[in-house]
C-alpha cells in the first residue's frame, strides 16, 4: 500500500483577513501556521506534502515554504486553475473564482496514487490530529466500502473572540462512523460563555463538546476517481442556475458517497485547541498560543 500523502489547500487569499495570510509569521522563530502542521505531520509519519496553490503564487510559496520545508519532507505543487474543467465545459463569462475544495483536491490527481490527508494551510490543528489520521489511513485501506476518516474538534476549542465562524456540525452513529455534517454559519461565543449559531433569525445553543469539522480529512485514492466522475454532472446541474458562484465541495462528495453506501467515514477526535487567523485581529492570540506551546516543549524554537 502507498504511504499516506498530505495535501494542503492553500489557494485562497483569505478575503476576511486580507492578503496572503498563509505567508504571515505567527511563531516565535518566524514560523508560519503551516510550518507547525508540516512539523506535526512529519513526526506522525507523513513523508510527502502537496501544496495546492494558484499558479501566480508559486514563486512566493517556493521562497517562503517549499524551499525551506523541503529539508523535512518531499514537497510537490499542484495548481488549482479556474479552467481545469471536464471536457465539454468552459469557464462562464465573468467568473473569477475557482470551483471549490472538490476541484482543489482534483488538481492533485496526477500526484497522488494512494491514501491522502487534506488540511487547510491557515489552520493550526495540533499534533493529535495528524497522528490519528495517519494511523487510520495506514490501518484501514479501501475495501468493499471506501474507508475514509475525519478528525472532529470540540466546538469550544474552535471559536474566536474576533467574530463569528462557520463550522460543520457532525452527527456520529453508535458505530463511531460519521453520518452527516451540517454547515452552521455565524457561530459565536457570547459574553456569558455560551456558544450559539444563527438559525432562521434566532439563536440556537451548541453544547461545548459538540464535534465539528475543521477540514482535516483522510481519504483513499478512490476519492479522486469518484470526485472526477461526479464533477461533470455537478457542473451540468449547477452552472445554469449559478454560473458565477456554484462550488464543488469535498464534504458534499463524501456525504453523497455515505448516502449511497459506497463509503464509511470513521470519526476521529482531537482534544487539541484549534487556532487560525480567520480575522487579522486573531494574529496576536495565535502568536501568543504558539509561544506558550514552544515554552511547554511541544515545539522547538526553530525548525
């Protein structure tokens, strides 16, 4: 079996944050958030990383990430391109945004032959998530059903004081398998400490230990085949009504495979706290957290 590969989604510019936030240092030694993910992934067992970026960002990523991290892991690049579409489809006039995380993962289809994990470049996941997903991918290859996994976080460990966030709320069956992920927008933690999300004009409380998705998935090579086969039907169904905004999401493909009985997704859990720079105001808190983790010996000062 092929060893699991790490895919890093880094094509976004971070519109709420401003600028290319993936290249903004947060560590005491000038580390980027992605540096911590690569460090944790390498010690979990990953030996190859594929950065999915926009072609126009290639030089900046080589200089800031690839050339340096190449000492730790094998580094490759895939380019998410707006016009990377199935035969018979063209980019709609006026569209400037790529077609979502499903298309992003597909951009690496020629570089990945076996199981792989997917993460976001601007999220700090902590060491536990990488150990869990690597071990799961190594122990559970695709069989009669596709064997996938996802790492869930307690929602209390994923909120920010700087504004609202969107999270996928996970429903898990008694067998420990993921049943569904429901996207909830405008999740906030109020002054009373209660976490709530907006729903139809009102507010609904979430238990602090509710599991949510932070975008770290473990998938098999089968996902590439399924996502590629489903892309054209998605475009045919959605381009006529939403040519400028429709997006082909990775979680939607997984959800469809679960519904069809073709895949099962093990729900893994991380007790680590998530950190991210959703807003520019988040950066000081993230930098302080990385300094604390360094002082506690979780990370060396330089790596």
